[in-house]
C-alpha cells in the first residue's frame, strides 16, 4: 500500500469509521512514496489509526506554503488543516485514484478467489461423499 487511495480503499474494506483516521505529516518519509507506513507494502491498517503521509509527493502545490521551514507559529492549526485537507483529498482520490490496470487486477484477483473457493467447496463435497 503506497498511495492514499489504496489506504482509503483498505479502510473502507475493513469498515473503519473515517472519523477515527488521523492524517499527519510524517517526521521521516521517502521522497518516492506517498504514505509513510512502518512496513513497506503493509496491508492491514486496523491497528493504525494515525496515518503518516508525505505531503510533497503529489500535493506539493497545496502544502508548500503550509509547511514552509521558517514558519513556526500555529502548529496545532497547521496540523488540523493538514488532517482536514488529507481527508478531503483521500475521499476524492479513492473515487478517482484507480487506474484501469489496477481495476482489472482487482477484478482478476476477486475472480481467482471466487474460482478457488468454488473449487475448494467441490473438493470438500467429493471428499465428504467418499
């Protein structure tokens, strides 16, 4: 999970209320990744209510003046604005963030899982009859 929209889709799948999610600027982050998760390709965010993000990966124009190095005032206001802005960005991004290839991969993954479950069910039925 490397992008904001992937994170939001995972939150929706795990049925975590969006009010419990807190976005904040990561203290240390990679310039090549949008999310700063403890583990690369982390799949589960059930225990992760605070999501650390790299604001400059795709949203530099929005955050460049909000986190200027010389700006030291209003830390709590900037933190709250960041959370609010990322909630808004994540909602729109989760609806429009999937590329056609990602969409097809998810459909293929879902279909493969369905076929696997049906095959497993048939095997169990055959084994039960014998």
